[in-house]
C-alpha cells in the first residue's frame, strides 16, 4: 500500500478488504478483532480469529498459519 494513510483510512481498508478474506479461510469461525496501528514508518494489523473451541490446539494453529498466508 502506498500513500498518506491515516489510522482511520487503514482501519477502513481492514474492514472492507482484510476481514472478508480472513473469514473466507476454511476453519475460521469469525474475526473477533481486527485493527491497524502505526509504529514508526510501519503499519501493523492485529487480528484475533475465532475457531471452533472444541478444535485441537494444533489444528487451530494450522488455521492461524493459513490466515497469515
């Protein structure tokens, strides 16, 4: 992404483009939190993904890896 982004415009981008892509990952039950912040010259997006609570931890980590990709 290039341009003069503010926290508000980046958050809007997260809501419109990032969250729908995450929700499309198999095994993702929902996105609990997704927010963006700036640290120095770098933007960070923090995402909390919901999965089936009965799922083994190893399986949930596989889903988290798929979300990162």
